[in-house]
């Protein structure tokens, strides 16, 4: 999957609050589908659909323990999204610093004009 498509899949997966809650649960450790479904008022097939979306995005992976298939978090894909967001955070922080400097300059000029 190309980088742009992977990023699209990550943000699409993160857009749903149920999937974000599943990721938050998996951040504490591996869990089975049954364990992941427990806090939600939805069927196991519905949870499985959410898990497929998260797997497709590369945010979680399926393990193997005898008959169980516990899911685990894959932090690398979140890292890609974080790096993408970080570029824009730096851009906006630069814009805000320039705005702060401009406002301070205008305030200083206003004080000079009043004096």
C-alpha cells in the first residue's frame, strides 16, 4: 500500500470513536475479540468489522495463541500519522509566533502613539 493510501486508511480508521476506543484498550495489552466487544453495545460481527478496518489500516495485528486470535496494537502506523501531523503543527506554531510578534509590534506602536 502506498504511503498516501496508508495514511488515508489510518485517518479513516481513527475517525470512528469505537475504533479509537478499541485502540485505547489495545494500548494496555493484547485482547481477544470477545474482550474487545465487552464494553460496547454491539454484536461480535460488528466489532469484527471494526477490527478489519483497523487491521487494514495497519493499526492492529492478529496474533495466535492456540485457538485464540488476540489483537495487538501496531504503533508504527500511528507513528506515520504522528509525523504527518507534526509537520502541520510546526507550520501552525510558526504562523502563531509570527502573529504574536506582529501583535506585540502593533501594541508597541500604539503605546508610542499614545505617549
